[in-house]
């Protein structure tokens, strides 16, 4: 097989530009958001500690309460990337913030919404590298033996700023403890929810997280185009799955904690490295990329193959930390918690397998029927993914 001609390089640059067009808005916000909530009973009250995305809270509360000065002050603080200014902007307009939050996150007993107020203490934090504000809603509920209904309509589709907002709720209430995932179709849950309801909510949350996580999808595409046989993609996917499952569970239960400012740039770098690996190998070989005659060693992998597998495993450990940050569960270890984590991870794996089954056979067929075209297509995809990974890496470093 001849070396890639200049035409292929030009096409690769076009593909890179196309993927960067997707990457740029995806790296910023504006598509979806996650609300994190930890709900507990304290005496005769229900205490809900919330983590809300700062920029969305500013625009949503300002719009809902017709408070233009909140928008101006909050936007200035957000663009200045100053946590103290951000807290000050919220405190200066606490009535508007409280009205929006207490209306959008409620606890109810017997069909009646409990009167709620906002605690005075506010704190800035990060979730997946995005500024979040931590605040507390205190709901005064009457004693009950029938359980509580928790509802979240924060950052709804009708506001027009984001879509498909999820609320990940952990709770210790009514002698029940566990987790729930809420969305626009299912904005509420009862503390007496069934096991099947909990299973489906976390399975769907895991699946949707991977489907909407363009960075994780591009990493998977880099693995696919860099694999020449089914054995290679199976080993690479298995290595990635084992690695991210380990760190995902350890981070979610609080055993491991790594700041998002470290995790997010490395995730971006992993995309570029794995995709560029294929491009480097492609540039060194003058013969068929699919020629397996030079393979040797256990499982049919040569030294380069095993090195690639080790790199995928290491980066998989980092991706697991990113998955854990997306889930946002922060509660003591329990079997219920482990069950929720495993189901969330199962949703991720289902989508991952689906993407491999959809893309890899097409790539193999193309390589066999038209080897030259197949090489160009794989190279174009790898070039675009590499460019996107490098773009995110620089952006996340500068934003850290």
C-alpha cells in the first residue's frame, strides 16, 4: 500500500475542523446540566444540600424573578472566574435565588408541598471542571408515615437555556436510604420507590451520560480506528472498562479523590494520544496496515500492542474519575450505593458496546473491500479526534 497522498492529509484537516466545530460548543456549556442533591431528615425537617451550576442558576433565577441586576452581577463574577465575587453576587440577590430554588426543588407530604427556606451559607465548588454553588434548602414538613415525595424542576427545558437536565439525588429519609435519578419525564420520586424504578433511572443516566459525553465517545472512536482486528478492540475495550470501573467505584464512594482541574485535561489528552498513536503507526508502515504477519506474543499482540493496551488502561483509570464526578454521589458506603453505581456503570457499558458493534464492523468491511479507502477513512477520523483532544486539552488547562 502506498503512503497517504497529500489529498488524504487535506481531507484529514477538513475532518479535524469538522470535529472541532462539534468540540468547541461541547467543551463549553449550553446543552445539558446535572443537579446534585443530598436529602436527609433532621428532626422535623427535610434538609436538601444542593449543588447547582453557577451560570445557569444566575440566568434562570434572574429570568424567573425578573432581576436584571442579578444577571449583570452574576455574569461579571462568572467571567472573572472569582469564587468570592460569585458568592457575593448570589448573596446580594439572595431573595431571587431563594425564590427560584425553593420553587424548583421541593419536598412534599400527603400531596402538600412543605414550606421551604434557603440556608444563609453558600459555597463555590467544581463539578466536571464547571463552577457549581453549594446551598441548602430546609423544608418544614409535617410528621408522616407515608413517606416523602422529592421533586426537581430546576433548569427545565421550558426555560430555554439547557435541555434534559438530570437531578442525581441521594437520600436518607423515612428509614430509607438510596439514590434516585430525576429528569423532565420523571421529575419526582417517592422514598418508597421500587427497585425496578431505581434500576432503570440509573441505567438510563449512565447510558445518557456516555451518549452526551462527546469526549468519551471520541476516545472510544480512537480505540476503534486504532484496532485492526476484533481481538484488538475487544482487548482495548475490556482494558478500558476494567480500569474506569475500578476508579469510578472508588471515587464515587470517597476512597479516591482527584480534583476536576487535574482529571479533565488528562481526559482530553488521552483522546489525542490514543488517536495520534494510530496516525504514528500509519506513517511508519509502507505496507498494509491490516497485515498481521508481524504480530507475536501472548494474545497475538506484539510489544507495541501491549504498550497500547497499557496506555488505554491508564487513561481508563482517569476516565473513571470523570464518570464518578458526573454521577456526583456523596454518601457513606452501603450495598444500596454499590448497586446504584453498578447499574450506572452498566448503562455506560451498554452504550459503549453498542457503538463498537455499530462502527467496528463497518470499518472492517471497508478495509477489506477497499483497503486504500479504509486507510484514508481511519486516518481522517484519527486526525479529527486528535485535533479535538488537543483543543480540549489546551482549553481545559487555560480554564483550570
